């Protein structure tokens, strides 16, 4: 009547969507080519708006991917607000009146747009740090200065390497430190 002890339950391992597997150089060239094509195909009055939106497409994609990792993240909202503000700032073909009040409003709108961009990239950086150091610990570190100057290309540089390591190691743990991977013992 005695039952044998139940085998220990294996720890459930959560599988997260892989990071975008796009080399940062390919992303950079694609953004330049898309911006050039759009400038050729779009009237000159719309160039600023369209070229900015072509660059923002990757930011939105990355925020949506982060949202799949962690549904509670806020970067998609900040990014969407930034894009909406950027569209309102770049209203194409709008005449620029010489009124000082409008000029000050436009300057304030431009400043707010810059601040929102900075908040967005550092929020994405914090969300990537949290995910890749807490939830799926691989030891990701993103420097503040590189984040400021290269933002999404810098993020993609690291995400591409993590995607490559993840494809190489599968479910086995690995540690990413910006250089060659350090092998950890199997658990």
C-alpha cells in the first residue's frame, strides 16, 4: 500500500522569444538605404518626417519585442508618444510664422521631443538590463555613453550576439560579457 516517492519535478524553464537576429551593420545600411529611397520617392516637404519615421520603425519594433518578453514594460508607450510628438513637430509643409509665441512653442516642442527620445532609449536600456540580468541572466551590460550616441545600433550589436549565442547553446546557460562566451557547467 505504500506508494513509491514521486520523482522530483524538474524546474520549469521559461522560454523567451529570441532577440532580433539582425547584424547592426545590416540594420545601419538598411536604414540608410530606406531613407535614401524615401527621399527620392517622397516630395521634399515631407523628407524630414519620412526619414525620421523610417528610423523610428526599428525603435517601435524593438519596443514591441521587449513587450513580448515582459508584458508590463513601458518603453512602447514612451516610444509611441515620442513618435506622435515627432510627427506633430515635423508637420510637413506647415508655414513657419514669424510670431514669437509660435517660435517659442516650436522650440519647446523640439526640446520635449529630444527629452522624450532620451527617456525612451534609457528606458529600453533599463528593460534590456532587467531582462538579460534577472529573468534570463546572461550578464548584459549596456554603457550609458554608447547608449546615448548609438542607441538602437548599439542595442542591436549586443542583441545580435546574444541571439547567436542562444542559437549556439540552445537551452544551456551561457554568459555574455561582450567578448567570447564563457562556458558554464551544465546544471
